[in-house]
C-alpha cells in the first residue's frame, strides 16, 4: 500500500517538429488557395484588345464567382468563360509560362490563359438584332445605347438576328472591330451562343499593371429600358 500520492501521467501534447509545422502550414495554404480558386476568386489575364477600352491587352484581372452561386448571368456583365468550341486556336489566349507558373495557375495564384472574356449582351429568350435604322443594337425591340463601346466604333459591321436559347448567352467584345465573339461563330456548331455552364465568373477588378488598377463597374443603366423576352426560348 502506497502512502504517497502517485504522479499522474502527463497529458500535455508534444509539439510538432519545426519541419512538420512548416509542411502543415504549406498544405493548409494550398488547400485554402484551391478552395478560393474553385468557389471565390480566380486570376486571369487579357490576351487581346477585344475588350478595349474597358480592358486592355495584358491586363491582369480577378474574376469573382460568388455572384453566380445563386444568381443568373445578367446583361452588361463582363464574364470569363471556357472556350465553347474552338473559338481559340491551339495557342491563342495562352501565355508562355514555366513549371512554377503552371503550378501556381492550378491553385489560382497566377493568371490563367485558355479562356475568353466578353460582355453579355443577350440572355435566355432575348431577341438580339443588328441593327436598327439608326445603326444601334436592338434588344427585344428596344434600341440599346452602348456607352461602353470603344469610341468611334459602330455596334457591329456584321448583321444578325438571333434569339438566345435557354441556358445560353450572346456575348460581344467592346472593341467590335477586333473581337471574335458570338457574331463570328454564327455558322458554327452552337450558333455562336455560350452556355451558362461554361461561365467561370464575372470580371471584378483589374489588379495589374499599377496604372490600370480599378474595379470593373456594371452597366445596368444601359439595359434598363430593355423589355423582358416575349416568348420562352427554345432549348
């Protein structure tokens, strides 16, 4: 029989070695970066002048994805989307990079290429026509004054008359004379429309170069007077 008080086993946790702590922090940071890229924000760059003067060639942009968790893509928004079907050539829209940059792009920490960026003009059910008697784009019978167009350009030198199907978008660049957008793919499979499922997110801000840092504002007022589509679009 012991007359003294027995010592209790120590329950203190042993500290991790420094290399394990560093490894744990790195893994945690990578997981968070992947989550941010997948659900929140992703970096891209602008490979051409098709969106001038709103976005310039070589601008680095952030695209936010939160808006489309529960909401629909809206007219006037500038979106980044996956190539809907050979809109890009084998190397078009892809910036030369090394293995480190490729790795960083996988987790959203380096601007990604291989996508397109355009402005949404028509959504499901919209009847989009170019052009009316005054040379303006017409949407559901109403003329649209596109204040965001590059100065001096007409809305389009290509004539078209389309109705946007369900789940699709009609997209155009702001630099209409230098934009291979929906108009250029009218006769291709898909009819020039972009699936809403291919949309990565909405352009939120320009982050580089320093002289170009700015938020990319919406243009809700441009489409204020556009009436809703009169008929349901076909599938």
